[in-house]
């Protein structure tokens, strides 16, 4: 499944050092969203293996503030 994210959302990810790799190779995200709070706060259980400028530690989880990753989760529940 190709996960196309709106170009306006892609433009919001200006800090992405990986060039939105989550949109390449079929668009499968590299990290898995484990929890959300009201669809506005997103958490992953694991840190991205190569590091991510949009993740920060929050207790035993990692807060995800990537607009591209959040949009993929909202659209496709991935």
C-alpha cells in the first residue's frame, strides 16, 4: 500500500534529516505509533534506529511530533 501524504504536510517536516524516508519504499513508516491522546499526542514504544529529530523521550515511551508520521497514523491507523 502506498501511503501518500499531502504535500502541504510534507512541507511541515522541515527538520527531517532522513528526507521523509517514511514516504519511500511503499511508504511504510519506520516507527509504530503505540498510543495516542485524543488524536493529537502520539507515542512510540521504540526510538527510531537511526535517530529521529521528531522523537523525544517521555518516560518509558517516545513522543512523536512528526507531522508526516502523525498524518499517516490519522489516515491509515498505522
